[in-house]
C-alpha cells in the first residue's frame, strides 16, 4: 500500500474511528475529554487530507491526467455474476478540494463546539454525531462509484437528522429533523433510480465506466440521457436546498449553532454542487437539463435573497443567505463554469461558517436570544466579534474574495439566453445580498442598544466567548482573507481552473469582461449596503422605502407560500386519506376481521369448556353421536 493510499484511508476513516471509540467509551470518559477526542479525530482527517493534496499536486507528471487520478480499492463490496460494486475511493483534484474543505472547516466547527456545548449534558453524543457527519461527507466526496456515493449521501441525511433534532426534548427540532429527512429522502430516491438505469444500460456503477460509455450509449438529449441527468438533479436539489426541495433548510436552524454552520457552510448543502460537477459528462449529454440546473440556481438565489430581507432571526437570515449563495454555485455549474462554482464553494465555506459561528457568539452572549430586533449596539460590548463578522459580511457581499464575480464573468463570457439570465439574475442577487447582509450588521451591532440586550448581555470583561469559540472563528476569518489574497496575488482562480481542468473544465473569461463584471457587482453590492445604512438612520426613511413594498414583503414573510403549497398539495390530502382509511377500512375491515376471528375462537372455546363438565352420561352420548356421524359418512361414501 502506497503512502498516498494509506493517507486517503486515514482521512476517510479517522472520523469513523472517533464515532466507534466515543460510543464504546460512553460515560466512562468525561464530557470534556470526549469533546477534545472528537476534535482530535477530525484534526487527523484534515492533516491526512493536506498531505494527500500535497502529494497529488507534486507528482512528477502533474499536467498529465492519469498522474492526478488514483483509484484505491479496499475490498469488493457486492458481486452478482460479472457485476461488481467495490468499496473504492477516487483521489483526484475534485475530490481533494472537497476533502480539504470538509475536513478543514469541519474540524474548526467541531473545535468551536467544545466551548459552545460545554454545559450540555449530552455533549458526548453530540461529538459522536459530528464525527459521523464528517465521515459521511468524506465518504460521499471520495467515492469512486455511484453506489458508494449513494451510501454516503444517505448517511449524510441520517447524520443531519440526528444533529438537527439533537435537542429532541422540544417539538420544533424534531419536526425540523423529520422535514429535512423526508426532503432528502426524495433526493435519495432520485439518485437510486438513476443508478438503476445506469446498471440496466451500462452494467456498471463506476464513475469512469459510466462516463466513458454514456455518450455512445445515450444520444445527446435523448430520453434516457435527460432522465438520468434529471434524477441526479433531484438529488442535488434536495441536498443543496434549491427550489422546490428547499423548505427544510431554514427549519434546520432548530439545531445547535455549530450544526447550522456544519450543514450550511462547507458540507451538506454543497454536496449537490459537487454532484453536478462530478457528473458533468452526464449533464452535458442532456443540455436542457443542464440549463435547468442554472435556472433553478438563479430562481433560488433571487427568492432566498428576497426572503432574507424580511427575516428577524439572525440564524435564519444567514440560512437564507446560504440558500442564495448555493444558487450562485448551481448557476455556475449549470452554464459549465465548474471551476468558478467550486471556487465560490471553497470561499463560501470559510465566510459562511464564520458568519454562523460569529452569530453563535452573539447568541451565547445574549443568553440564547436570536431576534435581531432585540439586539442593537453590541459593537461596543463585542468589538472583536463585530470585526470578525464584518470580514464575513464583506466576503458575503462579494467585495472579497471575488469568487462570486468569477461566476458572473464566466456567464458574460459564455453568452446565450441561459448565461445572460445567470448574469442579470446574479447582479440582482448581489444587490439583495448587500441589503440583507448589511441589515444584519446594522441591527445587531449598531444603533441604540435595546433594553433586552442591556439586561441579558453577559459580562464580557473577561472575554467575549470561550477561547475555543473565538480562535476558531478567527481562523475562519483568516481563511476568508487568505483566499482573497491568493486570488489577487497568486491567481488561485486560474490555478484552481488548471487543477480541475481534466475533471471539471472551466469557462475562461476575458480580462475586460472580468473587470466590467466585477465593477458592476461591486457597485450594486455597495448600493445595497449604502441603502440600508441610509434608511436605518431615520425611521421615516425606512418607512418611506418599505411602504410601497409591503405587498412583496408579505409574500417574502410567508416564504413565497411554498410551505403552504406543500401543506395543501401533500400533507392535507395524505392526512385526510389516512384518516378516512383508518375510519372506514382499518377499523371495519382490518380490525373487524381480527375481531371476528377472535369472537369465533372465544365462542368455540366457551362451548368446548361447557362440554367438559365431568358428567359421564354426556360424554357417552357425545361419543355415540360422533361414532354415528362417522359411520354415516363412511357408509355414504361406500354407497357411491
């Protein structure tokens, strides 16, 4: 076994080892030790991922495709005749990027949880769930075949269910967990059906085998090609919370804040983007479905941005921001700008985790309060947190590290109807981002401090948060800043495009279109931010702006009525049908049949019991009568 292979397996299985050992240890170790151990296993995974990336990048034949792709098989998982499903992992530029992002940001979030969850009596279980989530995500992005990818896909859904519903004593987290599980199960079914079609037509589930045969077996734009791409899109849409399977994401805020960061930042919700990039050969073989990917992304980024404008829960504002930013990534991979989408995925992982964990510090300081209307003026009490949150906000709006601009520039370069829609919609989304991101900062950290904040604000003279919470947020801020410097000074966007060129080709925008797009995107983002600062300076200004938009605000506050639609289309008909079936079928047919059988048995038993009364004459009479019946039966048969 080579060192690269060994490190790859270590990266994958280190979090799983944490799950097993922490589960077996149980209460025999302290909660604090369990927390540090869970973080340690995540850190081992990240260290292994770093070394794998270094070795892959410095291979002698770096620019040769085969030199940057390694397939490692642990064992044959399932066999049926000539059809085999191996337990194998694929180490190539795309999987390595995901390995680094998942393990790096995941480790920081797990470390943050040491301080955030230190008073929770179920702390041990929480770190078991976190390590299980990391293992599931790594399995998803490292898999070399669709069957193993589906296993990771399902395990991520299970892990998110456990983490979202972690505080299961309350009804809201349980409902949110069930909602997330059901929505993601729809996506799982889509991928499973796509896999069945691949096996039927190609006889393999290996990525390379499918990609090599897809073009020859399925004509471009044919029915099967479209169906397979569409079913994969269903899975991607569900996992990445895009229209129409997006309604679970805001409710996922019911879990602890580290869970929000883990699910919304670098891991679960980006799985759909990874899936489209990984299977881009299949999507390019179905151009209409690939265009649908982009249009779904644009629709989601605009809708989620509009909803974020009217949210008052600090975590929900960031959650809808996540949905919007994932929309940018979908738009990118939908027009073929894979490196642009992956670059935004990487930078988004840092600044969005930063915003969630920074919000966690604010919530921690205010004794659990999440309503931004009950905050205000916190900049003086939480100056370091304010500075870190500004870094995340600047990155979110797009001033730094320019990852959103790369997507828009690629759309302008490509041209055509779909790409033009992406460019225009992306600029409108940038304006909305400038508004809701600055509004969050304005309401939380500036203006007069509310009475609630005065009463409930913790004493911050000894620090704004436990050290494990603060330094992890600072590390994420450093990652957001560094990715911007690398983009400007060392061309990380170009390097990433070169790194991914054989796995996920890119659209290279001209310098002129890149500069024009960046200038416009910065302008609209700055306009949105300035509008918020101007409007919130005086209540009458805010009223003057919001009054004409009150109708749209109602729609946004009701989440564009998606939940209401699902309630009328799916929940209520199912509930009415279930009640009717229970009332008329189950009660009278099922239970009626069971009750009838029980009645007959009881009646026979009572009759038999009464016959056993100890009277010899009755026994003799019954014996003679039985013998007479048998005699008559046999005589009758003899006469026939």
